[in-house]
C-alpha cells in the first residue's frame, strides 16, 4: 500500500510540475499584482458584499423546498413547450407570411392610416364644438329612457301579442291579400281644438304586479280568464269628454288653404265662440256629463252626492293599486267555464 501511495504522490507532483512549467512567472506576477491592486482598500466593500450575500442565503435557505418544487415544475413547463414546438414554429412561419403580406401592401396600409387620421380629425371637428349639445341631449333623454325602462316588462308581451294577432286572422282582417284594405268610414262633426289645461289627459292606469306595468292578458288575449284586475284611472282631464258630447266643435268653420295661394292670405276662421253642447243625461235626475257636482262652498248640487271634504284635507290614500281582491262579475252567478257538478252523497244518489 505504501508503494501505491508513493506512486500516486509522485504522479501528482509530476502533474503539478508540468502545470508550473506552463506558467509564465512574469505574467503570473503581473496578474497577481493587478489583482492585489484592485482589491487594495476595498476590504470594507468586500465585507459588506459578503454580509449581503449571507443575508440573501439566509432568505433563500427557508425557501429551498419551494425552489426545488419550482425546478421540478420547470420540467413540466419545458415538456409542454417541447410538445408545442412544432405548433410554435408554424405560428412563427405564418407570422412571417403575414409580415410579408403587410410589407407588400405598404402603400395601401399608408393610405388606410392617412384615411383613419383624416376620419379622426373630421370626427374631432364635428364632436368638439357639439360637446355641450351632446351632454345636454343625454340629459334630456334621461326621462325618456327612464320611462322606457319603467315599461320594459310590456314590450315582449306587446310584440308576441301582435304576432299572435297576425297569425290568428290579423292578416285577413284588413283585406287578406296584401294589397287591399277594408275600411268602415263615416263623416262626423269636428271636435273642439285642444284646450289647456282642460284637455290634459289623465294617465293613471295600473294593475301589474305590485301596481307596476304588466302584460295584462297579453300575449294571448284568448286566454284572458281570469280577467286581470286593472285600475283604469284614465280620462280627458277636466273638460267634457267628446264621446258623450253631441255638440259641434268651435270654431265651426276653419279654412287654412288661403295661406297656400300665390299671394298668401290669412286663414278663414268663423264661429269662434260657443262651446260644446251639454251631453245627454244618463238617467232621470242625474247630472249631465260635464256638469258641476258641487257649489264653490262644497255643497252638493245633485242628490245622492256625498258631502265634499273640507278644504286642504288630506286625500284618502285607499288601497295600493293592484292589491284589490279579484271579484268575479257574472250576472248569472256562474263562472264563464262551468265546473263539473258536485257528486251527490251516497244516501242521496239514485239507485242503479
């Protein structure tokens, strides 16, 4: 064993001597001198760097398991990209084709960019002066959009109901062939022009779920049983309803065509004053349509009227619209769809 050790030591020394023979002592001296010169006076910085490296190692040591798991997960990442390498190359190859296409159409692309810039400049020239108008238009549209949103449950029922009407005779009712129209036309006396505030409409119909807008019997009105409970608070304002009023309208004569002559003339309007005739009396002793119900002091002018509430008294709120119970109105006291007869008791049933 000692002979083997001495042989190995001799071999090592021979290798060391061979390496030393290859070193130029002058160059080695210059290198060591330069190294010594470079680190001279840098002890504090080297010590700080060593301390910082120690801090980094102290932070990394507790995370060694995480680092090991990351390196292990890197294999799966590499395997995924290795399997998709051919696809990636195909995409890059296609990208080169796309770039070649773009390069060959440089002039068209330049023209497109210039047209886009021109369009943006035109848009700025159009919209910038109207910025305040656009904001005002959006604010003005808010009540309309809120109203449309309020009644949005009805739109589907309305459209589907219109389609159901057309499919169940709507096309045939006007004429049936798409080019003719069946009309029932008559001449009637003219109505009074619109008067404010007498003819302000009363729009208070309710009856959907919770008093909100609903579909009623739509979309298929043939299945309108049970009848929906509706609160039809509607009308024509404080003026006389034109439907029960047999009087003629005033002005009784109005011709606006003279304004269209070569030398325009004022319209011909006659019989400006008169007012509508009093409507028919519904039943003996009842007030006519449009007649005053109470005197200025609140005294009833017609029999059967309740006493007027005192001035400025709060209005009776009454039930919430749509919450009233459903009451069947049937003169025969029978449901429109009769139910099967109730079976008789066994003791009252006829014997077979």
